C-alpha cells in the first residue's frame, strides 16, 4: 500500500451539470490527457465530513 504526501492544494471550478474543471498545471503534473479515465473515491470522516479523491486510472500498455 502506497503512502502519499500532499504536494499542494488548489481550487477547481464546479460548472453546469456538476462538471469539474481541473486547472492545466494540475493536469500536467499528474499526466491527465483528454480522454483519460479518472477513478473517484468518496471518503467520510467520523464527524460526517466528506471528501472526494481522484486519480488517473492506469493506462493499458500498447504493444
């Protein structure tokens, strides 16, 4: 199991229909390209606070 550390925080905009705009610098840092699939996990703490965690799904290796 990997342990991650926070590199930085940033703001994203929620638009029409709940669409989230991820800033270009964040996309560049984690290698998100148009058409990539993101995996989403929603977490809840004991006090009822919730957060959403996103990561880029592994891309199939092309031979």
